[in-house]
C-alpha cells in the first residue's frame, strides 16, 4: 500500500523565506514516486499571531497577568520590574497594535516594503506584536529571529512540562486548533518533522507529541538538531513512546525514502540507514550509510509552500551549491556534524540548471545560497555559467574569507548577479583568529572586503567577542578593526561567543581553558554555560559588544541602513535600487519635523490625543522604567501613581493630582480660562495663578503628544 508523507516545518524560524529542508526532501521523495505534502507551520504560525483577531484574543491573559504583578507586595529588580513594565505596555497598547498589525504585514508583502522608513515602522509593529504574544505566554520569548522558553534547561523532564504547558507555550493552541485538523484531513501514513535550529526544538516536540497522541501514523523527527542531540535523545525511551516513532540523523533524503518503503511493505526497519527507532523494548540505531551522491539530488521542490505568505514582497528561494563546509575546522562551529565532516559541491552546471528550472517554475529571480561557504572554485564555475547563459538573477551568499576572492572574481560575481555576501570573519584580532582556527588573518579579510565593495557587492560581516582566551585588548582590537575599516565594511552583526554543542571547544574544553558548568550524558542542551580560566567572561563580552554596537552603528557611513533594515532585507533592496541607488546611500530618516510651536492661549480648547488614557498603578512605573534604564538593582514596593499612557507611541508619564483634576475638566467646549476659573473657585486660589499653572502644564502635555487641539483655535 502506498503511503502519503506529510512533511512539517515547525516554528520558530525567520519568516522571510522558506527553509530548504522540506523542499529538498519533498523533491527527492516525489521524484521517487512518493506522494508528499509539505507544510510550513512556521509561516502558518506568523499568519495566526499577526492578526487583529488573535492579538485581541490575548486581552484576558494580559489583564490577569497584569493583575497578578500589580498586586504583588514588591517587585524584584530583575526580572519582575521588567515584566511589570512589559505587561502594562502590552495590555495598554493591545487594541492599537491589533488595529495596525495586518497593515504592517501588508507592508512587508507589498511595494511599500521598499520605503525604508515605512518598513522600519512595520517591523516595529510586528516586533511589538510578538512581544505581546510573549508576554501573554510569559516567560516565553518570541522574536522575529528567535524563540525560547527560559525554563528550558536541557532536561527531558523539562521538555515534558513545556510541551504540555497550554498557558505558557504559544504554539500549543495553534497546533491543536489549526494543525491537527489539517493533519487529519491529509491522513498521512508518515509524518516527518524537520528541526533545523534550536528555536524549533520545543515547538517541534510539542507538535510531535500532539500528532503522536492523535494519529496512528509513523512520526519521524530529523534535521540538524536531531543529529546533534541524537546520542542524548536515544537515552529517553519516553521520547519514542510519546513523541515519535523514529529519528533520522544526518542527511535525510535516501533514509526517509527507505523508511517509507519499509513501512509500506510492513518490513522490518533494521535496514533503513541512519534510523534510530524503538523496537522490542529497546532503542536501536541502524548503520549510517554514505549520503546520496550530489548528482542524484533533484532541484528543491517548493510546490505546496505559500510563497506569497512570507514577509517579503518578492519571493526569495533558498538554494544550495554544496553540502558541508570545505574548511570544517573552526573551533566554535558544529555545522559539519550533520554532514559527517564531508564536503560535496554540486557542479556549476547542475547549480545553474536548477536555478533556471526554479526560475521557470516559480517566476523567481532572487535566490539565497544557504551554503555555509561557497568555495572560490565553485563560485568561478557558477558565475561563468550564469554569465554564459545570460541569466538575470540576483543572489546573496555566504563565503569564507579566502585570498582567491580577487578583484577579478568579485567583479565576475557582480556581473553574474551576486549583490550581498555574508562573511564569517568572527574577529578582527589575528591572535583570536588563530585560537578559533579560522585559517586566515585580518589582512586577508580587509583585502576580500575591499574587493567585494569595489565590485559593487554589499559585504556583511559576522563578528563576535569573547572567544575563550580572548582578552579585553583582543576584543578592543576587533572593535578598532570595525571602526577603521568602515569604508570597506557595509554592515555587520556584533555579538558574543556562545558555547555550542558539538563544537570542538565543547568537546575539548580543557584545550580552550574553559570549564563547562553542566553537561550530562542525557541532557538535550544546545548551548552551555562555561567559565574561562583566562580572558574576558561571556557577560563582559556581551557588555562590550553592546557598547561597541551602540557607537559603531551610529558612526558607520551606512548607519541609516543599519537602523532601518535587517540583513535579510538587503538582497531585495540592493536588487530593487540597483540602477538608482546601488549602495543604498539615499536611505535616510526623514528629518524630524518639529510640530509648529503654537503656544496655547487661555481660549484654547484641548482633548486627550486619540487612544491616550489615564490610569492608576499600584507601582510607580515611570520610576521603575528609570531603574531599568540605569540598571539600578533595587526592588520596587507599592507606591500608587497616576499616569497618562499613549498606546500609539507606547509611552507613559506620571501626573500629579492637580494635573489629573485639570484633565477631568477637558472637553465639553471648555477653554483653559474656564477650567482655570473652575479650579480657582474650587480651591480658593487666585485665578491668575491657576491660569498660569494650567497653561504651563497643558502646554507641556500637548508638546509631548498626550493632548491635542479640540478645535483649531489654539
Ligand atoms: S564557521 Fe563556517 S567556515 Fe568555519 S567550519 Fe563552520 S561552516 Fe566552515
């Protein structure tokens, strides 16, 4: 009996374009005659969260969370004060946000995307919406680039709790209400769930648990994370009882096909390569077989994925020129674990043939190479073929810093359509580059950056501070490197080192002078905390990188682009503006237009600006916000305060009883003179003094945007 395969890509992942995992598997299975359906639940979850209806549905959860915090006897400096502030802002701006969220999504999917100011505003609206979703599921944290549940400590018992936590896991309801009915409709024989990154782990296991409980079909988990965690996963028998039937490690195409064939014919699974499964009371791990030859891998198949629903106005398709990394030695990296340290490039001919086929099929001209690094030799082959075929495509890609990226090759890349190149430079200090085993020095990096920029290609560098053994001086050298080379670095990410599972540093901590705090054989952590015996700590590295970013991002010639765009926007922007603004120099904030300084008079009539409201809080939130800003480590005790809140701008200010009384009298055709007279009589104070007070206070509130003219007579 032929089985239908349903491939699911769980949240959370960036929503700008599809991930390549499912289209690669779907292409292989379909080309072997297997009926395959693929569903991107990541984009589905954004479609659910970023709607007016969904956001409004969070009202009661936010209200009850706020009541809980507002009635506490004290708020700790961390994290309770931050949470209190976040919940108040989220609940108080909820309806405003809900009214604007769908338009923000439309900005990403339409031509307004190419107005950087408008795009930036839309992105902020989406970020605020995701923060609101997070707060409603506190302490879960959902952002455009990540998802985490801070309670996760790498223990299977914690996974058990988080995957059944209806209130705290934002994906639970989405899976239950939207995904399970879909799966029922599809009636698959096999469900494959791909886990490509850490941010998917809890959502993927939540999904796996739900489908395993509700359907009688074979559930198999695969992807980079499964390969990385396989040793530990196999120690948890319950995983195979409640979450899945099997795990597939390493590359999945051939093993998944073999699994389907065995299940169809009710044969034993013992010969399915790369499979780990539960059989006869114990977990069995089958032999690993060599990966499918590159010639046997068809072009990715995106049929069934909603290409118009990603957050981009023009679809961008991910593609691979190779599998694995040809360098494979960087001490902090675990990328090659899922390729068994093998590197297999496609031929230039095959790469370009696939690109042309995808262009014909989907009408797409933008492609993002997802390779960790396209080798110079492959790049030469691909670019010369693209130029020969006179294609009109645009690309982004990662490359490794190599002297072979000469001026001539970079120029050829530009002619062939490469517009953005991401480089894992990591450090601007040769000593640290040596510790990391990067295999190049900063002079080579400068040369490659210059060649790219001179050829008209945008270079984006990934840099981090705090590699084990890196000193304060080393870190400063990197910051100076970024500063001194601003003319040949278009943009960069500056972060801090994290100790990833599977990396050489993690496997040989003694060689890198670190002590890992927690590492059990059965733990499922993806990153570890550690203590270095020398050099800066991870918290110091994070602090330095934040401080340096704050300064550098302002002084860079491209600072406006860094402010307004994310690195994922660069390909489409550079393509869109290539004939009018190829280096995006025209992107700038519109000069701030200060509101005409019309002074109020006693005859002015005012009202609160749309949406602005007054309320009384049990804690002095404006003061708490000051604490948070200045990192003051002091608890807050109840101290009721009256505030004005502006939901559109998400800002708050305290108001005293006199101002509050004055605001009570606004509206109903009253001028400031009439209000002052009433207050003067009520409190028996000379009218002139009250008039002066009212004018001053109301002017200030109007200038801050909390009040607006009631009639155009101010
Ligand atoms: S960091 Fe990049 S270049 Fe280095 S081993 Fe990993 S994938 Fe390869």
